[in-house]
C-alpha cells in the first residue's frame, strides 16, 4: 500500500487587491521564451515543506496554528533574474524584520514535525516567470507595490502538464504575540 503525500509549503498569499496590483505591474515583463506564472498562483514562499504524508501535514498545521507574528507591510520594488533556476522574480530591497521573524517562528514550530528547514538564507521573492534563458535588461517597476500582509497560508502544489498550479488549504491570521 502506498502512502499518499502532498507537496506543500507555507506562503504569503496576496489578497485580491494586491494580486491585481501585482498582475498589472508585471504585465509585459517576460522575455521570450519564458512561461509566466498564472496570476492566481502569485505568492511568496515562507517555508517549503516538500512531500508530506497526512500525519506530518497534520503536525505542520498544528505547528502553524501556534505561530504568533506581527502583521507587516512588504514593499516589493526589486526585479531580478536567477540564471540557474531560470526564473524572473520580484522582491524587496529591504526585508521587514517582521517577515524574517515569521519565517524563523515557523521554522522553530516545525521542529517537532521532523521537517528539515532550508539551510540557505531566506530570500523572499515572488516568481513571475520560469524557463527564462536571459534577462539582460529588466525594466524598472513604475512604482513599488505595497503588500499589507495579515496572514499566511498552507499551500499545495498540484502538478499539471507544463508545471504546477497552487491551492490554498488553510490560512492563519497574523496577530501580535501577547
């Protein structure tokens, strides 16, 4: 008998107004050939969990429910290209301390679940195009995008023919620890 697993991650998931601003700002910034991320799938990964069985998923959900972190505003103002994974991304020139705190608290809460955290330094970014060969001259954003972050989500990655689509399973509000 095979154990069913789901490919999961915790993410910042934009509200409708923020998603609309992101979609508008990124329209047309995609060199050919490349594959644009579907606007419904735009997000910033907090912690990648990998393929989890039901028991480990349940542990991760319980851990996330215990996390208390401050709401914050994320200013997205920096476009970039990573050659090796061949992606175009939108990020923040300055990462808010509250975002780093949220990622750290999630990582600590997940320790009893035996989920190994990524050892690389956290680099918040929103992938908006994949399979990008080169991105010689990225245009500047017309203006920074202010994203008021008041929750985080558990998201499932569902494979499709040419990549993946994402589905939010659960969300948790951010609230001051106290």
